[in-house]
C-alpha cells in the first residue's frame, strides 16, 4: 500500500475492511465515480491500513464505457453481495436506457437482503425505478429533477447535494460524491480522517446534506438584487400554476411597472418573457427525458391549451414539441 508521510490514527482493532461495490451503468459519469473511489483510496493511505476494499461490477461482467467514451474492465458480473457491503450505482447519460430489467431485478434482490445501496449522479433514477426510494428522501442531478419528480411521486425529492435516508444514499452528481464519501468516512472512522482526506484532495468546502446543488439565483443570473431574486424564485416554484406579474410585483412590494423596468434593466426581457422561458425549459427537459405525452407535458408546465403550448415552443426552439420528441427518440435509438 502507498504510504503517506501524513497519517491519521484510526482504531482498526477487530474491524474488517468495508467492501464497496461500484455498479457501473452504461454511459456513467466518470467524475462521480472517480471522486468516490479516490476518497476510499486516500482514506486507506492516510490511515496506513486497509479500511476499504472495492470492486467494479456491471451487467455482463466484461467492460462498460463512461460518458467520456473510456472503457473500464469490470471485476465481475452482477452477483450476490455480502450483507455488510455497500453498493454504489454509478449513472450518467441516458440513465433510463441503462437501467435494464436485469439491473432492476438485481437491485431489488440485494435490497431485500438488506444491502446498503446508493445512487451516484443520475443513478437515483435506477434506485427509484426499482422501488428502493419509495417513501424516502432523495436527490438527483438538477437536470433530471423535473422528469424524476413527475415519474416518482412516492419519493420526496430534494435539491441537496446528497441525501442519506436509512440504508439508501443518493447524490446530485459531479463532486457531490466527495461530500457523501467524506460523511461515510467520518461515520465509520471519525471526523479527523474525513477532514484529512478532504485536505489531500484540496477540497476546502465540505458540504453537508443541507447544502443545495445549484448556484443561488443571484449567482446564476449574475445580478444581486434581492427583489429580482425573490420574484425568480417564486417563478421557479410555480411552473405548473404560473403567477401573474401583478401578483409577483405585489408580493415583493412593487408595482407591475416597476417590476417590468427591473427585468428590462437586468435581464433585457419582460417578466412574462422570462417566465415563459422557464416554463419552456422545463417542458423541453420533460420531452427529452420522459415518455410523458405532449399534452401532459403542456399541463405540467402551465399551458392549458396544447395548441398554445406548441405555438410558444416553436417560437422559442424553432421546432414543435412533437418533432422534438421524435428527434430525441432518433438520437437514443441511433
């Protein structure tokens, strides 16, 4: 084992290594997987002991490619795990396609045996599809939040960077794998080791499950105006049942005309236009990530008339919702 001049005293007397099995789905996100794995490697190095062992598994047991195109050799096909193992499913692009019937059956079987199961990045979808998150809190990458919320009503979806609910773990993707693994390392071996691992990774801002995955509204829009931020937050929270500009203005103590000027000054568009773009953005996500009918997508985004939805969609994206759905189907099948 590689030895570091920096080490942390960890009590390992009578304790067996925790075995972590990474279940790699097709097109998994490399960063989420590598971030989690490297936390285990560094923990072993700093403790000067084998605290963790790991293996790569997946359907077929041969190779699987990440979304960057690099192929990874698997250690085994899907097999029965030890009761004390931790299974971390790694998802990425087109997770619904990668979540096969065999994957679902395997997840359900291991769940019945009491195995701890987590989903990194978009793999929360696979856990939810298998019914493993029913009645639990969970998170998933922000790009998949809209479609996940529509499909899995029995899951309490949050915008946290990671969620631990009993023996189910989910993360939002990217570097949030580090935050989850640091929490697990702290739970297993103490805060000192987790902090030392973070230092080795040059990870200076450890996040908790109370931190949200997306940037704040002011950071995202590049404008720090409290009333503008409040209005946009209200818009984002009411996509299915849009609020009129008059009510939005009233709720932040402004006139409708003042609200119009505020949006024109900072965002170069009217409140109505900005709200429409938010709703259409959600509609596009649902069209491309779910099999919801176009009519149901329209209703979920606050359009009571399918014809009005189609007209607005075409004006913004230069294609109809029906053609968008067809193009996406062609991309997936091709």
